[in-house]
C-alpha cells in the first residue's frame, strides 16, 4: 500500500501500490442497488476496491453508516457514496466499464466512459428496472439476500434484511431466509460485536463512541438499526442458540412463523416478499432505524467532491451498448431483458 493523497473529506487514503503506479487505470464492475452506497459500481472499484483498511474505516464510520441518506437506490446526496467518490477519485481513471445483470447474472447492458457520467447512466437504468411501487409500509416483509454469495453468513445477509427494513412498519416483522453456512462468520469481528452486547442499543452505544475503529462495523451497525425498527425471524442453518444470541428469532418453518402474525393482523393482510431483496429499490425508502432511534445518526452530508481526472475521454460522455445516441439521458430506456428486477408477492 502507498499514499494516494488526502480525501476532500479530511483523511489520508492509501491505495494498492500497483494501482498508484499504473500508467493507465481502467475500472470495471456491475451496477445494482447497494444498501449503503445507493448503487454498486462506479468509484467503488477503487474505494473500497483498492484502498487500505484504515481508509475504509473512515467511510464506514458510525455517522456515515447511520446517516439517513446512506440507503439503497439513492446515488446523489448519499453520505456513503460521497465518501466512495472522494476516495475513489484521488487517482485519475482513464476509462470505466460497468455492466448491468439480469436474474441469471447474464450481462444485459454495458456503460463505458468517464467514471461519473457512465456510472450515472447505468444507475439510471438500474433504478428504472429495480424500483417496485410501494405505496406504504407493511406490517410484515419477507426477504432473502438473493442466494450465494450474500447468504453465506449472517454478516453479508444483512443486505437482504436492510432492503426489507425500508418497507416494513416500525415494530413490524421481517421474515428473512439465508443459509448462513459460514456462520456469523467466525472470522472477523462481527460475531464478537453481536454476542458481546445485550441489545441493539448497546451495540449502537459502542459503535458510536468517538474513535471506535473496528473492521466490519458497518454491517453490525446496520444490523442493530434494523433491530431497532422491527422484529426479525431467521430461517438458516445456524444453531437456534446462535440465532437468539444474535438477537434474532430462529424460524424452522415459514408458515408457523407467519400464522401468529396473520392471526393478529388478519389473514387478508397484504405483505411483500422479495427473493432478491438486494436488487430491490423502493421508490421512497423508509428510514431503516425507525423514527424514534437517534443513535449514531449524526449527519455526515458533504458537498460534492471535485474530481482529479485526465481529460474526459474524447467527448466525456458514457456509451451505452444498446444506444447510438450521444446523449446520456437516451440510455435510460428499459431494455427488453429487465435488469435486476424483483417482485412482490
């Protein structure tokens, strides 16, 4: 690792040495809704892609993760995305290639060119395809993290629960399914942080201490904020005792978990289920921590960061695979093969 410079947000950023010393930099990735940064792709290839752990801890700080703007489907004015762009633009990028995928993970479109322009065009496409009408919050929300690799452990599977938390009522019930064959996982700090605290409030109190620095803190903080808003039942391969120690309710049978909820609410109660929750983007996200939680929610909004880049690639405009127009707005038309679409049932 070596220094890439100082972020406009006030901290030093280190990059992988090969990236810093390269004559040309081409970054690649795919775009889908991201539970913190709004969308994946773009500068995330550099930040956190090639930056050092100390730098990552800054953009995963409690005020950033807890900011209400750090949410799926929001690109501009997103606190996490602001840090991603600030760290990812410290070294000039010559060309970006981002793709969109369908449910079979086949490429449906590509977006290439100057980083911001191409990424924005790709995000506009995904936003159109991934947004599902959600007129109100629901008392129950069912979710999975879209299978492997996000269902491999409790830490990664929070991305499915985070999507459900956007559309469930405060005090509601999230019914989540994730294999979790890798456990919490046992490596890293997630297990220790979850088991060392008796409640979500206790987790947030620890994470919110100024200067607290711990890798994987972001997943634990979002985990706790979800618990502040809703009860969570989990179908998984984890031992029931471990699920309870993580402050969740173990569920062996989906039907049995739903019956008492529906008996209380009424069996004609409508509720959503998304088997691919991380690729879902509600048009009006519900605050993940609920209206009464204030822990770790200090605003971290920042002004847009000036980018250091070489001359814009020729025209400086993105190129869409299915369009010949030079206008970026013309590349937001829904393709015949929908991208990252998720359905409620």
